[in-house]
């Protein structure tokens, strides 16, 4: 491959020179005719990263949330095992699902 390129350069140096000059002229035409925006691009401001203390509180918050979810899961499972639910059982079940939803929203808000 290298020998083919060397042979081409040796055989046609004027063609290569003409191509280079043409490319330079083409580049000059492009730079003078294209209108580029002179306004600087809007930079995104870096978001502050949470410190170590916030990271540890996030971990402990996640653990407590996980423990709450496991407790709610046990409550829901025990209620659903019953053949019929009383009015108070239905209210407890509804309250457990609402607490699960609240935990879910809190965790999703922390991810953003």
C-alpha cells in the first residue's frame, strides 16, 4: 500500500499540488462565505455535588426506606392472606399502599 502511494506521488506531483491549492481555495471560500454565530455557546453550570455527609445521610435514608418497605410488605401480605377483609383491614391496607407510594416518590425525587 505504501509503495502504491509513493509511486502515485512520484508519477503525478503536479496533480497533487493542484489538489492542495484547490483545497486551500475551497477552504478560504467556505470561511469567508459561511456566516457563523459569534455568540458564545450557552454553558451549563455545573451542579454542586453532594458532600460526604449528604452521601451518608442518603445511605441511611435509603436503608430506613428499605426497612419501611419490608415492614409494609409484611403488613400487606398478612392482610391479603385473610379470606375476607373487615372495614379496618381495608383501611390498614389502603394506608400501607399510600405509605409505599410516599416512599416511592421520595426515592424518585432523591434520584433527580
